[in-house]
């Protein structure tokens, strides 16, 4: 499955290929659903099972929170005042970390009884 993902993401991109839309359409409608179907039957145990369980529990809360974080980073990154590269990486790291903490807190404290 990892090889399939690598092949999909290294595929044609940018202005190199005239038929980019065909590749994107095939990836989204055929390859990614097939990858999800193959991965849905996989099982994990031990520490990997624990990691998969935690990632599965925090995925939706992180999904719900990340849009606002990305928009704040994008607006800050595209502003003319933003010229120092080290600040961009710091803000980018905070953008990745910001949705994860509320996701973990949601999973920890908002569990159904």
C-alpha cells in the first residue's frame, strides 16, 4: 500500500502534463477508494494497534479544527510583512501542532460514557 501511495503522489503534476485533470480524476475516483478498501480489512495488534487506535480517535477532531489553523497560517504567510524564512517554518510547525492538541483533548475529555 505504501508503494501505491508513493506512485500516486510522485505522478505527473504541475504544468508538465497537459492531461493533469485525467490523472487527478483517476486518482480521486479509482485509486484512493481502492486503497481505502484494501486498508479497511487490515488489522494491527500490539503497539501498532495502539498507535492506530489513537490516530483513529483523534482524526475527526483534528479534521474539524485544522481548517481555521491553515487559513490563519496561509494569510500570515502570504502577507507582505512576512519575509523571514525561519518565522515561516515556526508558524508552519505551530499550524501542524495547533489542531492536534484540541483533538487529543476532545478524545480525552469528550468520550461517551
